[in-house]
């Protein structure tokens, strides 16, 4: 059965354990950064940072909220990035887990920037050292060995969960019902489209513009026919009243 992440942002404390665990498992180097006025560090996803905890301060109804968003590839059920692939095998959509995996053949892709343009979440990045287009691969090596993804294994608050899709969907619905008692505007993001489902406590745009696939409306590249039809048929975000 395909796998799914469920990430409850109402439980995230921005400890960044998931961000560090990703780097450790993937043996990715630290980023050279500088103070840019935020606790978020580095400033964006890169070829060496595949998981990033984003920080955002917002004022809603006169109340200050500090929102945290551990960002990663969403492993779309129908990955739009496949339409950008020109080298067969540069992207593998694993049937068993549902993981969308970029392979070493990415080095042969002629237009590497195209993959981020086709992604409604603006995820893929180019690793300048290797020339590969890279992103989270669901820790597929760990998952195939019966282990949890490194980020989920590390999370101390229960914000990050991973398992069979049906189990995660049930957990997401149960968590949403509980969260709405404290956060009436809480919702699940893009449930039917992705394998990384987020529970937010308020408007997803308050976290980050690309948290929801709604951001695809400002996509820079041209939409393929497949993407255009998928966008028209996209279900609305699930909310419970």
C-alpha cells in the first residue's frame, strides 16, 4: 500500500530536528548562512537542504502568531514534474510507496530549472556541485527497509507521522476534528493530491505562499494539457464545519 506523511503543524515547535535528521541521513553539508532577520536558516531550500523549517510571524485579529512549516517534496499522487522529464528514468514514481524519486540521470536533463516551474509547490532545486536536480525522496531506502523516514523518526512532538495512506488519512481527519475545537479555521491541505498532508491552524498563505497547490496559479512555466486538466479538476481543500 502507498505511504503518506501526515504533518500536524499545530504540534510543530520548530525544533528543526527533522531538518537536521534529513541532512545527517543524506550526508548533506551544512549551509554557509548569515543573519537575514529570521530564525529560519537557511533562507530557502537548496541543493544541500531538502527539508526546511520555515518561520513566519503574522498578526491576525490583533494577535501575533508565530507559524512553523517543515517544508519538503509532497510526493504528488499524479506528479506534474513527470511532464518536465525528457530523459527516461530521471524521475521514478515508485509504485509500492508512491515516492517520487529523482535519479542520477537528472544530470543529463537539458533544462534543470524546468522542474521547479512544473512543481506547484516550487520544490526541486539544483545541486551545483553534482549538477543534479534534487529533493526529498521519502527516505525510500529507509522505508523499503521497514524504517520510518529520518525526519519522522526524529520528531519529538508527534507533529510528523508516516504510514500506510489509509491510516494517515484517518489520523488526519481525527486530528482535524480535535484541532478545530481550538482553531476553528484549521484545515487539511491538498488531501487528495499529495502524500504529504499538512494540518494548518489558519490560512495556509499565512505560513508560506507555496504551502498549498493554489500557488500553482502563479506558476512561471507553461502548463501541459495534463496539468491544466488536473488543475481544473482539483478538489477543494478539506474543511470540517
